[in-house]
C-alpha cells in the first residue's frame, strides 16, 4: 500500500484547500483504518464549506462501525450542532458512497437529504451492491456526484477543468489505497498477494549460513510493520520459522490491537510437533495460525494433534513431494476469509509466487551494503524468465529513501 505524497498534515479549521488537496488528505487518512476494517476497504472523507475551507474529516475506523462519510458527518454535527450544516458544502471521499444497508446505513442515502453541493470520489465501487448506484442516488437528489474517471471539471468547481495529470495521480493513489478490496471485489478466487523482500545492494537476502538479521535498518523495518498491518495474514515458509523463530506480528508503538493471521507453507508438516512453542504461536491465538501441508506427505497423527491444539491445518496437492500447488493453496486461503496476503521470506518462498504470476505487488527494501560471493543467497535465485520480453516489471512504481535504505514498490506487470 502506498502513502500518498506529499503527506498533508491535518488541515486547520477554515484552511483553504484545493480540490486536489482535499482528495489527497482523504487518501492519507483512509489508511488510518489499516488492520481494523477488512474485509471492508480503507476509506477517508473530507468535508469543506462553500468556499472550499476545511471543516472536518473522518475515516472508516473498524469493520461494523461508521463508514468514513458518516464519521465525518458526526464530527460536523459536533462542530456545527447539526448534520444539516452539510447543505451547500463539498464532500471528498476515496470511494463511491455505498448504496446498500447492512450493519451500517447507506452513506449515499444519508448524504442525499442533507444536500451537499457536490460529492467527489475517484471511481465507482466495483461491489455489485454499489457499482454506480450510490452516485445515482446523489444525482437524483440534485447533488453533483461524478467519479474522477468520468469528470472533466471538478464537481465542486464546475467551471474549473481538471488537470489530466492531477486526475490520473489521484485515481492511481486511490487504487493503491484500496487495492486489496478492489482486487477481491473484481475476482473472488485468489487473495491479493504482496511480496516483500529485504536485500543488499547486490540482491542478497542471506549468507550461506542463513544469517539475515538485519540487512536493512530501523526505518525499513517500521515500514515493513506498517505493511503487515495492512494485510490479513503474513505468509512464510518453514525455514523462516525454523531459522528466525519470528513473532510475525505488528509491533508499532503508535498502533495497538492489530492481530493478524499467519500462513506457513510446510509441505511435510515438520514444524507441527513444536509449533506451539514458537514465538508466532505465543503472540496470537493458535486459531489464527494456518499451516499448509501437502496431501500424502505428512503424518496424520501429527496433524490431528495440531488440530487439537487449535492450529488450522489444510492440505493441497503438489507437482512432486515437498512442492505444493501454490495456486490451490491460495484458493483455500481465500475461502478462509483472508483477502490480503503479505509474503515474507527467502528465495524458496518468494520465487514460486513470481514464477507462478501469483503476486500483485512487490516491495523491495534494499540496503546499500554488498555481501558479494556466489554462495550468499539472492532473492530471485530460484525463479526467472526465459526471455527479456517476459521480464517482470513494476508499474505505478514508487521509490523512497529510508535512512540509507532504498524502498522500491509497484504493481507487478507480467
């Protein structure tokens, strides 16, 4: 997930915002819901007055709680004494307001009678329950509600054309913020997969001995924990658990209460006898630890005992003993309700995701150190293409410097 740049701090009351700044701020605050809103999308909302001066903002804080628009309305009510103060104002929200009612009321139906002058959003929600219906409810009420994908002028400023570069910039950022939700709304078979690699400048992830902690610095690891927070589960291979004995949780001083799941690829179930003693099993319920084993390659009694301890063990086929069918494993992971998967590990774990074209985003955290030598492990050693035309490339890429480390990310284009 990408943080929109430049990062806008919280605007002051009455501060004049351009349409771009209002939408950008909504995208920044949307990410505050990371780790708490899945399977819903992260959504942010900013409300400005008739003169386009900042009033309030809100975001979806927790699944089952107020959506971003309703949260912003509640803050407007606290500020102005009534939701009716929305009349004539302008609303910026990072996804089309919902048209349906479930655990929470319809945002479009709530906004419509309050008569804001405009509602700006990047694109329609692909959820069939919404998919243009929210915008239609607003337009029927006389509100200018047009997705940026279809707009040539700002809905809030109908005489001001939208710079095509700004328009595409905001749409791309909104796609990045909501990418896990959008992927799962558009197809329901596989989870969204993010692959994360920490390497040296020459692409090495570990010494021959297996030593790999720590290749990158503190800021890169903080960013890695933020990325963990944005996914439902972290996937690792057996060797990572054996070598590093990691906790695989989110450790951020500013964020508490995030409890992600873990998926372990362990074809022969070698970890199961001692899995309850591993750190990752000490920091979360065993029911949130999923272990993928290969059919016919494991001891049934060992798996039975693991089930008794609460671990979620599932089996899939494979091309040969010890090599699972990764696509089948991902399909099962998706049926378990895990929509976003964050893959950490070495070449043996990362390679099959790239070779199988099963990853949607790549994050590479690269130190400026060099290990050299033929025996140190490179993250792409066990995968590769046959021709230059098949080269894996990144689109909508971003490059950042994190206290001496280099962070490169983008959507994988295969």
